[in-house]
C-alpha cells in the first residue's frame, strides 16, 4: 500500500502570544479591582492553554511529519512493499531515522489537558500511538542494516519487521494529513483575531508584521502539490503576484519599524529587528532563486542531478522549493525571538 503524502506548502509558525498580547491591556486596565484582575488572569491562562495545545499539534506537523515522510520515501523506493526485501543489491541500505520523541511526548501530555479539541484530540491520540509503535521497529531495522546483520540471517529480521514499519509509516502520515483541515481552521482564526486586535489597539508595526507573515503563508500556498519532479506545474502568475504582495508588505513593515521608539514599545526583542529583516531578505531572494530554477532548464537539470545523487528528496538544494520552506522557518524563528 502506498500512502499519499500531503504538500509541505502548508507551514505554520508557532504562536508565542498573539492572543495574550491583546489580553494584557485588559489585565492592566482591570488592576484597580481585585475581582477584575482575577478574571483577567483566568482569561489569560485559558488563552495560554489553548495556544500551548495548538502549538503542540503544530510542532508535530512542522517537525515530525516531514521527517517521517522522508523516511517513508526512502523506504518505499529501496524496499519491495510486499516482501520487505531490497529491490536491488547494494553495499549500503540507508534508512534516515530521526528521534522526535520529545515532540510526540509534548503532544501526548497535552491530550488530556483543557481545552478539549474533540476532532484533533481523537487524531492526536492515534498519532502518538502510531509513532510509538513505529519508533522501536524502525530503529531496530535501521541498526540491522547498519550492522549488515542481513548477511547472517538472509534478511529474515527485515521480513519480520517490514509489516510493522510500513503499516505505521503509512498510518502516521495519513493521520498527520488528517489534522490539517482542523489546524488550518484554527490557524486562520488565530490570525484573524490577531489582525483585528492589533488594528483596534493601534499597534501599527505589529499589524504590518502580521500582514507580512500572512502574505508569506499565502505565497507558500502557491507551491501546493509541488515537488522536485513537477516545477513546470507552478502557476507562475499566481506565484509572482503573491511574492509581489510579500515585498509590498515588507516595505510597509520596514517603514513603520524605522520608528525606534514605537518599535521598542511594541516588541520586547526590538534589538533583534536586523536579524528578522535579514531572514525576510533571504526569503525573498530564495523565492526568486526558485523561480529561476523552475524556468531555466539548465538550472533545473543541475538541481535534479544533485537530488538524484543523494537518493531522492534528501537535500535542500539552492533554488529548490524546499529552500523556500527552510527560509520561511527561519523567518518564523526570528519573528518569535522579536516577540
């Protein structure tokens, strides 16, 4: 059985406090009375609990799922899906394995906590179970091939572990893909609330900052369904228009952020502005490099040769769609530092 892998174009940045920011002013205004202050504190705690749980799901999608997908890609390309035996004899049988147990444990700990997210929590429980059932056999199989133990038992252990490994690779990816409609809905609700709150409170730099990040996400959506093999299917008109919006929003942000006094009022990490801007600069450059690769046959062929030499989608080559995702991740990291 071959499982469908979702596009990695839907990326989310971990929310560190977009809702809390709007509640802090309520807390300050209410400090004249003990009862009002207590209510405000509870409101903040409830919103923080919601954000923490949401972020646990986001972390799985952004950090664990891409690595499971990469392992799956290697596995199905190298081994026969019926028997679990290598498709061809070779000196080294390499299966990339990543230990993300800490991310899975974070989600597992959040599942029983409030607020309840019925649809997501149901998927989340199965997702944790799938990862735990996969982790042991996959590590055992990786060590088996690393030590070349198949020379001693004629692949008997590989045939034994194969059903468990393949079943749970497929299961994890399918469950992870099932989270996306629910997380996307929450992501949009968080984003809209943040924009509305920022606008109402006259936090003009933060508002421009939020619009910039939102336009980057929309730009990434133009790469939905795109992998190394189908760059020719990118809607370049839509891609260019989305990138143009990113550049325009970036210009507005830079102009507003140049007011140092306001910047320090709105961002705790205002001194890290240059790092954030450097990350955005790199995102725009990387996006343009990808366009060049997608439209230049020589550059595309050179990239594909590098990818094939590495055995599949295993590198983040310059000018690749994966390099844009990496650049976006860096933007989100620097953005969170500023917050």
